[in-house]
């Protein structure tokens, strides 16, 4: 898998996304569902932090492989009530943002998405 961004560029992008998630944490009390909004933002920050740690230590390809593995491991929760599973939805959102940032081939993301299993009810 070819990655056109350097580890430093990936790290800068992830730090930017983490700052956005922190801003979302600060504005959570003003939202209609503060708890779900907070959990969603915290989950995003955590994923960005994990990937940033890896970007500091490894090659860009290692970060992408880890992100795809994390994505494959997430339960599929689409179709559930909007406020349900905010942690999983936040992780999914963070990983999809990362894929957009690095310009991941949409076909690779779709293949990974197909491997995800529906959440047990």
C-alpha cells in the first residue's frame, strides 16, 4: 500500500483532528445530547492519539495498516438510533477522517467495511 504523506505530515494532520475533537468536548454541554456528544468526541481523540503515537514511531504504511485493522475490528452500528453507540461511531468517524486525510483508495475502505460484523443486540 503506497502512502504519499510522510510520518510528519500524518502526525500534523492527526494533531489537527485531535484539536477539533477537544473543541467538540468543550462545546458538548451546549448540545442536545451532551453525554453522547462527549463520548463521540472522546472516542475520536483516543483514535487520533493512538495513530499519532504510531506515526511518531513507525512508517506511514504502519499507521495506515493499523487504522485499517482498527476499522475492520469495529462493530457495524449503522441503522441504530442516532445517540446509540457514540464510542463506536466516534471511532468510526475518526478512522474515516484519517482515510480521507491520507487519500486512501475508497475501494480499500469499502473492502475493510465489508469485513465488519454487525453489533450484537
